[in-house]
């Protein structure tokens, strides 16, 4: 991607605007959005930059605080690389390649793929994960949502091998052994994270993780928080309690993830609330319902939405990691450890 002249031009302009943000964050952000709208030529890019432009016309918008937080707490080069990978590689270049390959293969291709990974499955199948990402990039997929069952640096080496992609890494089960998260995430993991500019760490929203958020800021890393929801705690999202709580930790996104077997009506409710809070600019963190917000991007890029996920065993599964009640089976033909991505997509997601 670095050999793309248009990429180099945009990267140079964005890099200069990021430098300006240190002195004039609000003005530089508005200029950056204006330039983004000027360079955009896809449906999603136009929709995103137009919406952002409208929001920042409000001088009292809490998103100006979000911009300040990001500029002051995240390394500039990290912002540049992550932003270019997501904005250019995935949304601009990648979306074109996706549409081209959808016609060629006569099947749906997602803009992102979700993968549930544990330490055991990764050690035994790391080459298959590498192939999955390589195959995805050829199809135009440059965004990956990774559920890691615990922090381990081996996966970060894989992310390092794919510098053109972005990885949203959701860290799970951080205190399952009654240990503190600080002890569980060792310095080797943090050092590996700090070397990479194409990842965003996503940590559970919980007061016990305060010291982790502080450590992330000290290392100038890009991060967000996540919150699992179900019928039991849905009211805390609907009344804004969760987003108000999240604001104090300065995350970029506050991501709402449905519990396994969650009623789809609950997902729609949380999605609607997320949309409202963003349009009304209520909080200095961006609310994001993982299932429906990601599906919305798919619909803009491909005129259809179909989230694709693989569980810890490599099986094609629902977005929450379950293989039950799906229209496709859990045979080897639908398993990334035995089959390639193209075959899985053509078999299950024909137009």
C-alpha cells in the first residue's frame, strides 16, 4: 500500500494535520474532516465525514474533549498508521476490492471478520490464522475483530506480519484466576503492543481496570472499552449510566457486546441508543453496538449485511461465538483450519 501514490499523498496531508492538532486540536480536526470529505468517493466515507463535519459545527460538542484526549494520550505515528489502515486500506481501497471480488466470486464479502482465539488454538494453528488474514487482504478485508481469551504476545507477532490491516483486540477473562490484571498482562505483552501501530486494545469496562487504563495512557496506546450486555443490565445502557461511567476513563469507543444467545430485539435497542447518543453528541466517547454498527458498514459497502465470525475451534459461527442455530453446519468445509476463506464464502454466502 505504501507504493500507492494517492496513499502517500493522503498520508502526508494527514501527518501534517496531526502535528497541528497538538497546538490547535479543534481547528485541525475540522480541517482533517473537510479534507476527508474532499478525498472520499465511497458511500460509507461520504456518510462518515459528512456526519462528523456536522457534529463538529457544534462548538460545545463533547467530541472536542474526545479529540483532546486522543491527541494528548496517543502517539501521533500510531494515530497516523491506524487511521490510514482503517480509513484508506479498509474503507477506501479495500471496499473497492471487495465489490470487485464479490462480482467475480458471486458471493458476499464482509468488510471485517471476527475471530475468537485462545492460546491453545493459536499455537496449533497459527499458520492457518496467518493464511486466513492473507486471503482476506487479497479479497479487500483489512479490518479484524479479535477476541483473545487472555493476553498473549504470540498473536501480536501475527498482527506485525500484516502491517496493512487493523486489529481491534478485545481482551477477555483478564482476572479469571483471581489475579490482578496488572500481573496477568506481563511486560513482554505490553512491549509487543507498544511496537505495533496497527492495533487498538479493547479492555473490559470495570473500575478494577483503572490502573490498566492509566498504563495504556502512559504508553501512548490507542484503546477503547467494552461492556457485555443482556436483559439483566440493559437498563444501565438505556439510561446512559454505562456511557457516563466510561467517560471518566477517556476511551475512544465504548463498545457494547451482546451476551451469547442474546435476544436480537435487545441488540436493536442498544444499536438505536448508540445511534442516538452519537447524533445528539451526549458523551465524550463513541457508543458502538458491535453487531449492528458493523453490519451497517457492511450494508453501505456491499448493499447487504452479513457478519462473519469464527470460533476458537475454527468453525464458522454467529457473531457471539456460537455455532448453534445457524443456517450452515460446523463441518470441515466451514472450518478455517481445514478450508480456505474463499471456499467458505462461496459455499455459504452466495448472492
